[in-house]
């Protein structure tokens, strides 16, 4: 089991933060183009799920999987979007993404007077704590294939 990467988007689709750990294949496009593609895909999937679901989707879209990876999604009430790609064996990571928001983002970004909300995250402390948090997850494996 492993974590491949993590994106944090604001409500307007700007990528505020990106980290990767065990990503074996690059997209072959610029990071900015990758961020636009990821946000556009999420926007479309969320719209599709909300329109096509036969049940009331109070929690909304949470994850999907392909034959190669699983994408986990968490959106805050303020519109921040946390996306984590993992391998297929990782269970729903919604609670993990909520912890990243409530403990790391709030403590090291929102409560930091040097960080401007809505700007790309420039906090080295946030990045270091996030890296430690991800590497301590029970499903993180640094040598994953």
C-alpha cells in the first residue's frame, strides 16, 4: 500500500499545494496543465455524481478507482479540495484528508499570520509536517512498486 501524491485546491481551482511521494510515472505535461486537468476532472465527476446518484448524496463524491490507482477526495465547507492518489489497496481516506485539513492546514496555514489564505502554500513547516504525517500513515510504504 502507498500514497502517490496530494493536491490542495482552493474553491476557484487554483492549486495551493502539491506533494508527491511514490509517483512512478509523470504526466508528460507541465505541472500547471496537470493541475488544470485534475481540477477539471473533479469538477466534472462531482457534477455527474450529484446528477446521476439515485440516493441523496449528502456526503457527495468521496473516491473513485481505476485499474491502477484510487483517488480520494475531501472538500471543506469553505471550498478547499484535498485530493490524494493511492494504490488500490488503500481504504477510503476521507478521514485522513479531513485530518490533514483540521490539524495541519488549520494549525500551520490558517493560524499563521505570515500565510495569506488563497495564496499558494509557502510554509516549510506545513510541508515538513505533511510529509511526516503521510509517511506515518499505516498504508504508506516508501518502497511500493
